[in-house]
C-alpha cells in the first residue's frame, strides 16, 4: 500500500498540536502497571502471543507510516534490499511485528498527535519495552525522547531521557536547518553502523537531542554541527538514527541491511572513508520539459533560452530525465534536482509527468531529490482545483524530499515586505508549516542591473568585481518570475531575507547573466546572499570547470554548488569535480 493510500485513515489527526501538559504514552503505560501490574501484563502477553503464533516471513518489514512527507524512498530502499512491506493499520499491527521501522517525517507535534489519538504511541512503547527489533529514522528518533521544543514544549514518547531542541545558530556560525552529508563519531557498539566506515551520511533537520548523563547509555553515535548531538541510539534490539539511511547512498543501504538481516552482513572490514565534518555538496540539476514532439526531455539553456540556434530552432535534448538521474547517482552526485520548465497545467495532479519522473527515479536513486517548477494553486482541464499544498503533498508522496518554489515565493515576499505581516496563506508558509522548513527550497532567479551610484535604487547595491559595460562599479540584482521573462520590483537580497522569515529552509541562487556561459558562478551575488541569511545557500549558474566549484566554496559561504550542462554534455564528470575539491582541501563525500 502506498503512502497516499495509507494517509487517509490518519490524515484527520495531523491537524492539532499535542498539549504540553499531557503525559507521554510510555509514562501512562508505566503508571497503569503500577496500579494494576497483573492485568496490564496479562493484556500485553495476550497481544504479543499473536505475534509469536503468526507465520510472518523473514522478508517482511512492518512500516509505521502516518501519511506525512516522503516515505516512498524508504519503501523503495526496502524493496531494493529484497524485503516486502506490511503497513501498520492498527496498534495490533505494531505489537505483532517481527521488525518495525518508523520513518518519522514532518513535525513533532502532529506526529505525536497521531500516535496518541490512534493508540499507536502506547503500542509502540510496549513494543520497544519488550526489546523487539525497531528502527526509528529522523523524527522517528526524536519522538522517543521526553519532549521537544518544536512548536512546544510537546511531550514525546518518553522512552529516552532528554529534550529535543533547535540547533543554536550562534554556535559556531552554523546554518539551520542542518542539511547535507556529515560524519559520525561512533561510540558504543551499534551493529547497524559497522559498515559506515568513517563515511558521510545524509542529514536534514532543524532540531536535535543532546547527549547527557541521563541518556548516555542509549547513545551509539554522535555528530558535530556547532555542538555534539545524538546521531543514533541503540539498546538491545532498539535502534534509531537522526540521519536518513534511505538517502545516504550505499552507506545508508548498508545500515538498513544490517538492521533487517544482521546475520547476512559482511564480516569484511569496510573500506575506510575520511569523513570528518559537514561536506560541501555537488548537485546535478535536470531542467525537464516537453520538446516539440511531446517527449519529456532534459534540456539546458543559455540565459534561460533552451532552443537550438538553428533553422529548426528545436528544444535542446540532452537525454531522458530518469536515465540521467540514475547515472548521476552512480557518478556520485550528492543530490538530484529536477526543474519542471513546462506548464503541464491541463493534467490531473496524479498524472503530471513530473510525478511519474519522481516515482521512477526514486526506485533506484538513494540520494535526496528536489523538484521545482509549477508548485502553486492550479485548476486542471476538468475544472478540478488543487492548492499548492496538495501539489507539494503529491510530490512528497511520489519521492521528493524537498520542493523548490520560484515565482510564488517572489509574490509572497513582495506582499510580506509591503504589509510587514505574514498571512500564513502563501504556498511557502503553508508547505513549510506542514512539512517543516527543511523541506522547502526557494529558487531565486535574478538579473544583474548596473548603477553608477549606490543611492540610485532602493535596493541592496554592491560593488562588483567586474565593472559594467559603461564602467559602472555597482550593481543590484533584480529578481524575475516566469522563467526570467518578467522583472519584479524586488532585489535578490530583499527576497532572500523575506523568504527566510516566511519559512524557507534553503535558497537555490541562480543568475541569469551567468546561466550557460561556463565562465564561473557569480561569486559577488553568492557572497552577498550567503552572508545575509542563516539558511543554506546553493550556488547555481555558470559552472564550466572544476575550478569554478572550488572558487565559489573558497570565496563564499555557499553550502552547495549546482551544475547542469557540463554534466549533461559530459564536459566535466562529477567525480572530477570532487577530486579537484579534495585536492583543494575542501571536504566532499566520496
């Protein structure tokens, strides 16, 4: 059963915030045991005996999916490893499981609300208390703690002592959310991490739990990001990880494999990596649209013009999106970004071509997938209306880990700057509120506008490295919408500050002037924006050589750099970029 189907029984519960004064399911369970130990134990024994008498196959995994965010990726990873999936429908399904995975996605409070109202929380506590094989992922780890500060305080399951708090952005100048490939410091024995071998794994979160004397016996690994936080726990058969193994490539698959079938794990010592800190990301971007024959292709433009300069003037065709994405995964891309540059406005939501691309890609690509373009309210040819939140939800269910918003974010930022107040109604605000800001990227498409004097315009003006055509020493960056065709009365600086306030978790920073030129990133622009916001910034547009990647990382605070054409045309392999960055002592995932 797919996440979209399973979401229906629980969707009505994912609406309110758990009251901070309510008791956790585990504390309630303990309280009941103290009052009537015999009857409670007898009740659990009778439930657990059902599990013992059932003839569950060794290749079946029980999945607790409450219908929020991208769970398709963990499903695909499990199937890739040869396991079939049984979905949790009732608390009894948890108690009867031979092995249980809880891929928590979304926000803490709505997740706890679902667990409490459905009885899943108490069943989960019972399952864990009986030392049954359990793996929590990301939020599935955080929910095990006493409470969380996310929209709270909110009571958690209370299995592990401690409070889940937000990263302190003042600690070491870190960016929040924590997005990317980071290193683990493995401590106490944790069999499922034995094949990690000092290699990077993928994190995406804004909240974390801190090691303490009270929970030290649970902690199996930590990660450093401004401070040391808990990256995994283990006690007996109970495991949980803050990172996403289903998005951590072959290393992540090894973690899942060791949990699912410890006996089959290789006894050979894995090849040791050199991961020591958060890596700079190298992202492959695929601009997807229909060509003149109606086929979906990957294309690439020069300053956003995707047509060949020929008599036929046809759309450039650089390959099929699913095939290219799979190849870039094999080549070592840290993320794959799809940009839909065709309207696709007449399709019912479930039939959108990009939905199919995501579904097929996520079957074999186990790194993060971002999709952008057309994420806004729309009405299809049948007159059916879809909200931007519905569109985003379908993309998440189809395999996207992050969605990228462009023009809609510009309009929301303009309104926010004008009124000084958040409406809560923009696609950016709604999607961020439901799925967390770590799931929302804002794509900024600015064009350089030269001026003679910084006071000539009411926007942030900088002194540029290379003077303009008439010797101008200053410029501002005008934001555009509709694929760069329309300029707006807002600068890239003003837009970046506004969307961060509205809930963006990351910025994809393009530059129309540099697009397709192969002369390097606009480091003036990247430095301006990456120095101005506290969220990660992805540099885009202009890469032509490996040296351009090291230049942008050495001269700006960009967290990642993205390229398209040079990868599509095989002018510069992804591996060559990473080898060059290593030579420059810039940490990357290998």
